[in-house]
C-alpha cells in the first residue's frame, strides 16, 4: 500500500508569493514488511529531495510508530528506529531498525510497521537574523529504570542550557544554530512566544511477562494530567541547565510510564514549533507557513473521529492548537500513549494503525479493541502560507512525500 501526503500549492500559477517551497522541512511515511516482504526489514533507504533540505545543512529528525502488526504470542516486543543517517548531499536517508530484546537473545517478528517522520534542517526559516529556527525535531532514548510517575527533564547536557548571559537578551527564539548550538526559550522581544510541543513513541522494548499488559508505552507532556497546562501543547515547560549548575538534566519536561517493570526502553521523538504570538495566532503570523497540531485521546476504535479546535478558555479539552483543517504539505503523526491489556489466547495478532480519512478526521484501527486503552494521538502539520493564508490546491498536483 502506498501512503501519500499531497502538497496543496505546487500547481498554482501564477503564484503571487513567488517560490512557495518550505525549505528545511520535509516529511513522509515508510512501510516496512508486508506487502513488500514477509517481515519488517531491519534497514531501509529513502530517497530525499536535497534541494529542500539543503545540500550542506544539518538535518534533525523525529519518527513516530504510526502502525504495527505482529503475532501476539511472542516472548518480547522490541521496535526501535535506531539510527538515521543522511548522505549524498541530504538526498538519501538510511534507517536502521532494532527488533532485539535487551540481552539480544530474542528478535521480535513484525509483519508490518508504519513509520511517520519529519525532517528539519538548518536551512529552515529563522525567527530573526540572530537566529532561532521555527521548527526543531530530535529524539532521546531511555533505558529502565525510569523515574516512574515523576515528571521532569530526561535529557543529559541537552540544547536547553544557558550558554552565555547574552542568550537571555537575544531576540533569537527556538533552536539557534550557533557553536555550541542551544535552544532559546527567552525570546526577548516576543513576550507571547510559545513552543508547541509533541512527544512521539519512536521505539520501545517491552516484556509482556510478569505484568498486566501485552504491550504498552506512554510519554506525556509536562505532568501528564488533564489540566489545561498539560493538555495545551503550547504550554510545554522546560528545564534549563543554568551556567555553573551541577544539574545536568534539561530539556522538555515529560512523564514516562514504566508500566510496572515491563517497559525496558523507550525512544521519544520530539517536535517543537515556535509561535511568536500565541494569543493572536494565526493573525500576525511571522512564519512562511501555517501550523496545525493535534493532541487528543481516542476511544472510538475503528471509527473515524472528528478533529476540532478547543478554545483555550475551555479546560479538559483537546486539540487546542488545531488552527486550520490543513491539507498537510508536511506532517508527522503517531502515538504518545497506548496500552494493550493481556490478550486472550484466541487473539492472535497485536496491532494498530493511524490514518487520516479527511483533513478533519483521524482513524485508529486495531483488532485488539477489547484490550486497547489510553490511546493518545499526536500530530504536527505545516502548510506554506501566502499573506497568512494557505495556498489552496486548484489542480491535480504531484505528491511531495510518498513512501511505499
């Protein structure tokens, strides 16, 4: 099956905004296993458009496991996007997967895997001439034991550290491609700037024995509660390593559930979009794109669920940053949380898959309906904007991001 993300502007002529390519930003879907091979491959090569990412640019990435399927009677479940290497002037992406148990004695057999990814390079538009990329992506892998149930930073010596006193007063905002690089959250001159943040399950190692679940993983923002601060992705909190501090843990605060002792490893994909005036967005948008985010629980399995914006004056809602029903030019989507209870012997498959039937609906398919719980879907999407409006598709267009 081919998964296609169509661009919404490439066939416009004439274009009043000139070149409307979102330089430094790309995405796609990758299918491993069936129908191409009997089992999911451990290595994959993806051809990229180097003109979009920049031939000599640094490229950052985040992946999300948007679908998986395998036998339900396996001794161990491991699925990790392990290494991602860019070559040939950023025209090729080499991916290595890991399906091994921690001791290397067992290999999980996946019949199919669906990966969603976003690539962000240093060629992307910056907030000011002093720097600060509008979008950043990255990842962190963590082995047990975790600080279960204790929200906070999980990254050692990360980008979130004060590199100089000048950084506190700089007009830069977001990831600054300096030496050394750092992430500026002070944003002097932009008092209403916020960082819309999503955390994706990019990999896991899970022991189905000795616990209540056949498979589960969860990484939630901030404290992981149903408060407005934790549900609104623009209210992400960060821990900064201050100059001279002995506290080496820094970065976006998150809550990881170890699921008792069953979760042995988790890899988290991190995607952050800078919005300079969150209170007025998308009015006075300063970027060359419009953004739309999804962060929502899902309970009606195998039935498409409508995605709609919740006003920030409403607590306990979802999708506070779903600003527009965009036909995404660039999009990543996946899970931040899912739990599959112990499967009955007659259930022979463990699986799920996320898809978007329309621009305002999302579908979560699974054969484990009676065992699935606490599903939370995340998505980041960007469209080229002309005078604060997304250029609409008026003719059939070629797709920008296709993976088979």
